[in-house]
C-alpha cells in the first residue's frame, strides 16, 4: 500500500492519560478535543508523517474542580499555552506492526523530544461508509517536570500529591482520505 493521507474518525479515537495520586492510586483523564494529521502507509509506518494538536482546555478527569485546577497556571496554564502539540521526526520499526515514533512534544511552552510506542492494529472496510479504515494505538510516559509542570503538595505520610510521570495512551481510527 502506498503512503496516503488518513482522516481520523474522532468519534472512535481518544487521547487518555494516567497519573499517580497521593502515591497510592491513579487518576485517569482524557483530552476531548484534538486534531491529527496522518500521512502513512499503514503496512509500513517508517516514512509516516504524524502530528497532533491538542486543545489543552479540553482536559477532563470527570471532576470539575480538578479539571479547573489542571487548566490553571499551577499546571497547564491554558490561557497562556492553549495547545499541546506533537510532530513526528522519525519512525522506526520495533517489531511486527510495532514502531517507535520519535518527535517534538510541546507542553506548557516547552518542547522536548519524546518517543512513543505505536502499533498498527489492522485495516478493514467500514461497513457504514465503505471506506478503507485503519486502527493505530500508541503509548508513552513523560515527566511533567520536564515541561515546567512542577506544582505539588507534600503529604504528611511522606511523598507527594501528584506523580511526576504521566502515561499517555492514544487510540486512532482513520479512513483513507479522498
């Protein structure tokens, strides 16, 4: 299959995250609004062009108080930094349908090179639209402190309220663009 543009189906795609809370549990959340540009041969992603633009204010942990705090200057500061972006620089094969996607991730105005593990999940014909549709997933962990996100609170039992490592998981369903 040749390299082609793919249109992401946002109703069947997600960007989720998980972070430790109080050093004893995990809080999960997601970004509700994002755009993806994907140009690839799904059978061989090594020459893929991938970019994400995430609306930072669309963060949701299903708790309004926490979400508002995450949008504040203590964390994402969405007034000053409304977008989180990722632009791929290289994709290397890591196994059967598995890849390492390296690119520039920008959060809170800070850009760092990060690598995410991606998987081509398969391709099928969508019975509703008739379009050739592919599935992709990705995951990776970043340290929020590397992006200037250092707010925290000490716990009286030791440790901190919010973990430094954020695990991201992405699920994409995309159809061949016409």
